[in-house]
C-alpha cells in the first residue's frame, strides 16, 4: 500500500516506521528540523519492542507532492485535526481512507466535516512514544497497538487491506474490533482522567495511582466517563472501570501522558479534546461530571497561557 503518515512525531513516526520497515510504501508528512533530519539521516527508533533505523526515508512537508495515497495515518495532536484535514486534501483520492490515532472521541466527525464521511474510519492506538531529537523517537512503555474499523461496524476490504499491511510489521499488534466507537471510548476512559490528573498533580502515573486520595479521584473520574458513555449509547464492558484501573496499575514507573507533558512544558495541549470533551458531552447528555469540570476549570488558565491568549499573566 501507499500510506501517508500525517504527523510524524512519536506516534506517527513509530507506527509509520514499522510499516516502512515491513516494506510498505510510506511517506512521512513532517516539518521543520524533524523533517530535515528525516531527509538527511533517516528515522531512528529506540523501542522496548526492538530498535530500528530507516534510511533513506520518504519525507516531505508538501502533501501535494505525495498524494493521492491509499491510506492516511493521522497522528497530529487532537487540536490540530481541523487544520490537518484541510491540509491533507491533496492526499485524498476517490478510494483513500483516513485512520485517526488521536486521543479523544471526536476526530471522525471533525475529519468527516472536511473530507466527507466516506473517507473516514475510526481508529486509536496505545503506546508511550515521543521525539527525543529531530529524526529520533523513543518508545518507552506499553505494547504498541492499533485498532481501526468502519464507523458503522461493518467489515470492509479496505480495513482488511490495512490490517494485512500492519500484520507484516513487527512491534505492533493490530485489531479490527466489532465496534470501533466503543473501542475509542474504552481508550478515552483511560486517557482523559490520567491526563487531567497528571497535568494537575505533575507526578508520574505510578505516583498518582499509589496515593489513596488521588487514586480515589481517578476512580471517580473513570466512573463519570463510564456513565457518560452509557448515556450516549456507547456499550462498554461491564467491568470497563476495573479493566482500566488494572491497565493503569501495570504501566511502568515514570510514565506520563502526552497532555501532561505538554502542559508541564508550557505547550498547547489536548485539554479541550480530552477533559474538555467530557465536560461538553456531559452537558449535552445531562450527565454530571464534577471531577472533570474541576480539572478543566483548573487547567484552563494554563492552556490559555500556553496559547498566548490575552489576559493570562506569564
């Protein structure tokens, strides 16, 4: 397949790199120093699933020079999705489909509004990976996994062809779940509370889960999202909260969520797509989400300062 990776940081670089390592035709859409390093020195990945280097690498900042392609793997920050959707139009041919890997549950609708629903699948990934230097990525925790599928729950040849491409890659597990929306919410159940509480406390996940008071807040936040999902017709496993706690407890010491790292380093974050989304959707569905409301209100000044909005002191 000819696959474009739009957003070639820790997530896109890792999964796109594994596809290219397996022999798929991958073009990385990147920019700045990271793009220059990919073009000059290739991609270097340090991973608990096995290190690898790719050189040469097909990389560009011009989607028009790369497309159309068979599939687009979208791995930008959630707040960048609308802009990315407009920028990727040259990659989209009549049969092209886009698989978003962003945190949150709103990406398919945002992409469909720009590209048309027929070009959009649901998707998610699980991995802790980040850029350590231009052209260099470190994968530190969590067995890399990708899930994707048709939003209406049907089976399709295009999804199966993408599954076969990933099946040839090492260091990745792949699944087409029966209900991709439920799978996306299962991840959302984990990522929004952990990101919000991590950004507030500024401690790693192992510290957060080991203190009874913060662990209780985590449990309450998980319950809020489970109740919200049920109100919106999303069918999660009955033990979804327990499963998520067990997953959280298994993360190695020192782990942090990307939203937490962004906020701690003063960068724009996915606050709106994660904690903010729970607040918005809760208001729409009539579900009380007090822990998420508190996290959102407390973190919002930091987010606005990171975005350079007026009225917030440095």
